[in-house]
């Protein structure tokens, strides 16, 4: 298994940042243990470069003619191993060496599901796309596993996605420049590509979960037979008689929603550790219906669903991120390891260079734009946690306006996926 070359850089001029990234990649490709014949590139840029997306892609693809396929998008921040870039012009690029018959780049001009049997898929989506939740669920149904991972582009300006398919576009779909706005794009992977993926939720439940016993569209009217507004005020220990304190507490509170089918699954709403299970979608409270003693949330709700009030919590987010990293390492590490593997894994993370013995060729991390930086205690703290847990592995990603895992669209989560066993 060869490591995926990767590089990142920041510079006011995109040409300079691209030059720095290309120099790093070429140096890595000459090293033992790194892939020397990659064909798929994953490119993520901050929104400061969004207006130059077409020129940037054209420049990089011209400098890397061996790369036949490109995929990626824009974020308000981007991520790489041990570092994140927010509010500055930056890009990150990873070159993947994968069997050509085991992946396909898809987009509006090269849709998924025609002539390729997808097992799972990396998905980038425009948050302004109509019926986005339904489209994600439909796309998941086109894969054998039903598992998607990725996120929604996030930009304070132009929203773009990168998608270049080496096998061309469908006849009749028109020409493509490789830079798209709207819809979904990404990379579908065959069953021969080893992937391990986990979702981490960064919110801590305030109290137990409740059953929604009355609802209308996006307004929760009753929880366990009680007026929903009374329940949330009681659990937050506030009163509308002190409106300032009450509104401050409500603004800091979100809801975790579970479908009825998930209530009796192997992933409960609130786990034994006090965190949310994987089937919970975190959504904002967007208003109060005082006339009906209800609360309005940023999603449709129905009777039978479970709801738990929650708040973003630094310690809970750090602990849950470490948990998913530990689960990934545990799944990758055999009970009896070779001496080379054991030595690499036991080395100090600060000293250990990327090593194929870790069992990870590369990683993709998509995190919520509301989780980076201060939410984990300081700049790049989120990525530093991953590095300490997984080691010095090639990693790229972006900070999204919504995260995709399985067939669901999440909020305030991180989705970590690693390539293994290549």
C-alpha cells in the first residue's frame, strides 16, 4: 500500500499557492512509500479562491497531466494533516493511486450509476440545490452499501465544485469545464477500495430524549404529551418571565432528532457515554410558537420521532472525535502485528513520519464550519486531535455547511474517512 501524496499552502495569489503545493507533491512522489502513479486528485479550496476556480484547476491539471480525474469543492475553511485554514486564501490537494476500474468521478454531465457498480461514494453538494435531502437519499440507494460521505460546499461568495472524469462526459450532456455550480458531484468507489468511515457529533444532550407526540410541519407542539415549550424551558432552567436569560439559553440550544425507525436500532439517540448516536440529526431552534406552546426547528418533524435538546460542548466534541479515531485505529490494527507496523504505531506522533504500516493510505475529513477553531480550544486543534490519534497520515478536507454520512445530511458533525488496504 502506497501513501497518497498531499500538500497544502496559503498565499494571497493563487498562482504562488499552487506552485508551493506542486513542489511539495513532486518531492513526495519521489520518496519511497508514496504513490508515484496517481490518477485521481481531491482538491479543496477556501472561498477566497472561488472566483479563480477555473484558472486554478486549469493550471494544476496542466502541471499534473498524469492526473485524469479531479474532484473537490470550496469551503469557508479547509483541512489538512495537523492544520486548518480559515479566513485566508488556501488550497489542499491529495493525489490518490487507485485501480482505474474501482472508481468513477460523477457530476451533472457524468451521472453516477451508468456502467459502474458503486459500493460507496464521496459526495460534494451545493447547499442551494432544491430537494437536496431527497437527492442524497436517492444517491445512497444507487450504491451497494447505501453509504455516502462528504459535505455541502460552504462559501461567502461563489459556490463551486470540481469534477473531471477521465472517461469523459455522457453524449448529449454538453461540454464541461470541470468547475460546476449546483447539484451533486463526487467520486463513486467500487467494492475493491477499502474504506473506514465514522461520524462524530459535537453536541452534548441537556437531558433525556423525548418522544414527539404532536407536531405540525417544522413545529414541535408536544413532547411526551407535554407542551414542548414548557419542556425546553424546564430543562434549560429558564423562564419567559426573564426573557433575556431565556432567549440567551435558547440561542445556545439545538435539537437532536431521530426517525422512529432509528429508535430501536443499534444506534440509540443518546449513547451510554452521554453522546448522540449515529442516527441523530442536529438542527437549530429557529423560533417559538408561544400561542401553541411549541418550538420551531430547522427541519420537518412528525409524531413518533425522538428529540433531545443539546448544546455544543468543547469537551464532548474533543472526546467524541478521539473516540471515532480510536475506533478506526482499532479496526485497522490486527491482533497480531508485524514488527514494522508495531514500531511505526508505537513511535512518538511528533516524530513519526507518514508510514504505510499505519494501514492508512490517505484520509478525508469533512467538518462543520461551526466546529473549527475555538470550538476545540484553539486554531487547528480539531486537526491536531486527529493527528495525535491516527498519526501522521495524508489528510485533506474542508469545513462544510452540512455534512453527509450514510444517506443523511448532518449538522455540527465531523465525518472522517480513511482509505485502507490498497
